[in-house]
C-alpha cells in the first residue's frame, strides 16, 4: 500500500513539474518599453513642474520668470522631438507649435487673472481650452490607440487642475495650491502612460 501511495505521489509530482514546464511564462514589458515610459514620464513631469514654477514666479513677480518661461518652452520642444521620433519631423513640429501655444496662452491667463482683468481672463481661457482640443485631435489623428474623446478628457482635466492650482496660488492659498499640484502630477503621469502605451501598441516591432 505504501509503495502504491509513493508511486502515485511520484507520478503526480512529475505531472506538476511537466505542466509547469509547459505553461507559458508571463512576459513583462521589454527594456525598450520601460525606457519609453520613463522618458515620457520625465517629459510630462517637467511640463507640470516648470509650469508650477512659472505660476509661482508670475504670482510673486519674481525676476526668474523669464528664465523659467524659456525652460518651459524648451520642454515643449522636447516633447515635440519625442513625438517626431515616431511620427516624423512635420508631426513633431506641429505638436511643438500647439504646445507652445498652450504655454503662452496659459501665461496670458495667469497675467490677466493677477491683474483682475475679467474679460481677458475669459478670452484666454476660451483660447486655452480650444487649443487643448486641437492637441487632442492632433494626437488622435496620429494614433488610433489614442481615442479623441479620451485625449480631450485628459487635456481638459490637465487644464482644469492647472487653473485651480494657479488660482489658489494667486489668492495666496498656498496649501491648496500645493495640494492641487500633487493632483496635477498624478493626472499628468496617467496621461503620459496613455501616450506611451499607445505608441507601444501602434509600433510593437520597435518594442
């Protein structure tokens, strides 16, 4: 009886080992995919970080505002260059132009809000959100993995949170401004992941 039990357990163990050997091993993301995510995250974290620095500079009238603006604009060039590596120079240039408009309009909005110029605030805000829709449409046209509705939602969330952050900073509600910036970072990383995932899905041979 003991021999039969031992024989049965042995066969069972062999079956388990054999089945485990045949079972497909789950593959994690490739090194190239991880590198893309890290690069995209860095670009968009820089985007919101230098935007925050600009908001703080503008609200306080700090002399570093011009230098911050130039670094922020360079970030738009960097994002455009990253897109160009997959979609071509023309696409990269188009996105850079749209993103630079995104930044310059935001600067106009902050300046108008600081000066309490209501009409200019509304005009800048209208143009800012229209530009966001243009960015969303451009991205959706480049990659079917980036549905336009999803991109519009992401861009509108980004603008709304950034607007709330700037408003709190201008009003001297610094705790709220910082808390909102934390939300801005979380949201932009979600968008960056969506962009990276879309590129990987569209160009699987590159990853």
